[in-house]
C-alpha cells in the first residue's frame, strides 16, 4: 500500500478523469427535470452504477471475490454517509444553475483536506492550510448571494435551500472521502465501489414509501445514463486514493468548473455571475498553489533520498 501512495501523478490523473465523468452524470440528472423525488434519483444513480462495475469485474474474473470483505460495517457507514451527500447534492443541483452547484461543491475537497488532517493524521503544512483558508473564502463568495433564507418576505427560497443543501453535501462528501481512505488500507477498489452502489441502492429504495412520481421515458433514460457514468467515475475516484494522499488530489475537483460553465450555458442557458467567477477564481488559485507546493516538496524528497548514505 505504501508503494502505491508514492504515485501522486497517477492519483491526480484518475481524479481528473472521474471529475469529467461526474460532470456528465450531473448534466443528465439536471436534464431529467426537477419533479423527480431525490430518493428516486439516488436509487437510479446507484443501481445503474452497478452495471459498469459488474461488467468491469466480470472481465477481470473478480465478481465473486468483490463480495468478500473484512469490514462490512465500514462499507455500510460509507454508503450511508455517501447517500446522504448525494441526496443533498442532487437537491441543490436541480434548484441551482449547474455552474453554481458545481462551484459551491468545491467546498468538499477543501473540507477534505481539513478532515484528512484531523481524522487521518495526514501531514498538512502551513502553505496548504493557507491555501485551504483562501479557497474556503472563495466558496463563501460564491455562496453568499444565495445564503439568505429570506427572499421577498418568504422563508426558505428554493435557491437558498439549494445552496445550503450543496454545502451540506460537501461536508458529508468530505467525510465519505475520509471513510474511503480508511477502507483502501485493507479493502480492494472493486469491493469498495461495489458495496457503495449496493448499499446506496438499498438506502435509496427505503424512500419508496414516501412517494416516487411517474417518470417519462426520457427522464428514465437520462437517469440510467447518469447511473452508468456514476459507476465508471466511482471506480476512477476510489482508485485515485490508492496513489496519492487525499489532501493532495482533493483540490483537483475544481477542474469541473470549465465543463460546468460550458454545459450550463449550452444546454441550460445558465450564465455565470461575476460573483461566482470571482469566487471560483480564488478557489482555483488556491488549488494551483497547492499543486505547485506539492511539486516542490516532491522534488525535495527525491533529492534527499539521493543523498542518503547507506549504513553498515
């Protein structure tokens, strides 16, 4: 396991690929409409995610092996926290412009850096702490116009509740990342991904008695594609944790904003506001600083190893 963690560039690559596919997933969910129950969305997202996962495992002859686990409780906890995060995120996604939902979601990788230091005891240096603080300031700038629960004298506007839901999703998502980081120490990637989709499907199905509205075939197909994309992206995301510290790869979440703005404008007519762009620029700058700092430290570590004199 230790050898895998010394491959940060591979971890970063997997992370970026997962982000691109997750944006495709979000686009399908938003296009499906805002009259679908959140539990219904999370069920289709989780159930159809098992299609590429099981296909991937079948090609490698690992289906039976994937169900073997040493930590069922850990998988259930990760699934429960993950489904809560998805539910909040999907609620915000259908009530906010796509670029804003993505931009506010940038709080997740920043919070993940904090959680990694607190719960996993990962080393986070002063430079990275400074970047996290600056990045969270950018998230606050993006969110501030929405974070008022009073609008035109009414309590709880859909935009304000949507922004609050995405922030809650970010915090829960960061905690889910911590749980995954613990699981990868003893569990295989395919086991983690399979159990997440399985447990999330079961937890989502529990919302059926609360009412799932009938869907059109278009909405059904969009949610099916969203689930498929989610399964592929989940494999890539989980694998990324094997090759780099979570606090190193987490900031690469911001790469989704370019796709988010383009898709939001072309498909939904969402125009990014000046406040959102300013806040996003701050978050992206913080992420770039972290990348530069990690590159410097990597060079220093390699240089130090070259100058170690063998003992004996």
